C-alpha cells in the first residue's frame, strides 16, 4: 500500500494511511492509540479544528469588513475545544448556564458571548447578566418580561431578537428550526409588536435580529427567503445569520464550501438588508461545520453475528453517539488496520439494550473480526455533546492529536463518577 496515501474526505484534514497500512489521524496510528487510551474514545485532530476556524474567518472577511464568527458551543461543549476556538479569535454562542460556564472557563471574553435558548430560566438570565455577556438573544414575550424584571431602569442591556422566518430548509425535521411551526423565536405575525415593545423599554438596547433556519443545510437557496422575511421588519445595526452549513458524513455528501456559504450569505445581506450603501454588521454561528469532520470515534469490535444480516457489535453506541437513533443520522465505518478495503454490507451495532442502537447500517467492512479497531468519522458534532450514561455507560474520553502526539483533554468517566451525585449509597 502506498506510503502517505490520502484517505476519505469525511476524515480529519491530514489523515492518511501509513506505512503499516493503518489509518492515521493527527499523525497517530489509530490502532496503537486505541490500545493506549482504550475505546470508545473521541479523537480530535487539533490542526483540523484550527484550519476550519481560520477558513471561516477568512471566507467572511473576504466578503465584508464588519463580521464576527461565533462558535455554536452546543456542537462540542468541551473546554479544550472551546479554548482552541477562543485562541483562534472566534466568539461564542451558548444555550443555557452550563454552556455559559464552559465558555467562560475556556477563556472567552464575556462581551463576545451570546446567550440563546427558547425557554431560558431566570437563573440562566441572571448568570448571563452577572457575566456581562455581549447579547441576550430574546426568544419570546415571556422572556422579555422575565429579563425586564431583572434589569434596572436605564440599563440598556444589549439584546437581539430571534425571528422565525417561516422557512424550512431541506434537512431532517428534528434539526429544522426556522419554519412556520417551530418552538424557536418570534413568528412573523408577532415580531413587529415584540420589536416595538423592546425598543420602547430603556432596559434594553435592541441591536439586531437573529435567525437560524436549521442545521446540516446542503443547499444555500433557503437563506434568500429567510432574509427577505427579515427585510420587512425594519433597519438594524446587526444581523445574526445563525449557522447551518452542512458537512460530509458520507462519501457521497458534497456540502457547499465555506467560501460559497460566506459569499452567498453576505451577498444576500447586501442585497436585501443594505440601506443607502450601509450594510448591517454580520454575525454567523457555525457549529457542526467547525467540528464534525475534525473528530473520529474509536471502537473495538466485540462480536460478529451472521443472521439474515451480519451484525458487528462494538463497545459503544447510542451512549456516545445518539444521532443515528435520534434522527437516523448516517455515517461511514472504517477498520483502522484495513482502511482502504471494502467488503460485504454489515450493520455496526452498539452494545445497548435497544434494537435501534445501530451506529452504521450497510457498512462495507472487509471481514470484520473480534478485536478490530473500528472508526466512525465525522463525530465531532453532537457526539460528546449528547453523550449519556444509558446502561451505566461511562462517557468516553476526548483525546487531542497533533504531530504524532496524543493528549487526553477529557478523561474517561469512572464508576465513581456515575454515583458522585448520589446522596445515599444504597446500603
């Protein structure tokens, strides 16, 4: 097999097949790494994340002078990941007090953090005000009431208002967030009155409007009607475009480039929201597009069953990657020591007590065997974020890799961790 052979575009940048015919990420042989750190494990190519952050900054800077890129922390709310993006000059958006605490711990300037959420509690809002966040993104009328009570007269707290523009992109309904029947934001009928109310209060400083129409968007066309909807709501100094750029989970996925995404969004802002040569300040909030392809998950094969289909059981599953069970997300699967080979279709299944705990259906793996190290690419978005303890699973570690060196940035949970919140030991 060729030395330094390049591999799939769904893997982290710089991944290769090494001289031993094994898959390398961040210069680390994944078979050896699995032996060192155990499985399951999230393996993050540090250089990949940095490259994607720089690509977003460059793509938007090439199109407009006044732009800021916010990492959507919900995609990978790991302190080390957040710290990396803070180092790269990104801002941050968070949903709730826990993500806010993580962003602050990671070193983000509070003034460059925006707080989102469709049902923020009073505690969430107090945390945001005490931290001095850049904006609270108002979602509904009750939240206006709640925040207004917490603010003194004349506070002038910077806020944005989330608008549901009535646009549903071609994505899974579970991650479509801007349609006519969404739980997020003010609908177009109620928005004018809500905007007038916020503008009339000296407790708020309404700086702009926010939209986010959904995630894993592979067609840029829906952004036009979404921005057309905003155009009818008045002039604002800031427009927050949310995120949504899709990524390649499967070999045949071909998402738009970051450059095309940035160019189209900025072009639409100029065309639809520009006034007298002035263009609003543009904010964008990528999450998945920054982290999905920079991470792989390692498993060890525990069983191979040949029934009507062949079932390859691994030592993880829905506790470390809930997306396939939650909304049918599709992934690739690769054997770390035979990455360039294909075989007959098999189903890669998790170890949890649910028939739906299938990580990859119809994966073409070359004669999988017990003990093989199996890799699922593109797990950086929402794998760690949605990890859980079903069946008493211990959440996996997060391992950063770079230039052939690996460092654990989140350790694997222990059994003691599982019971750390118990107030009685059951004896």
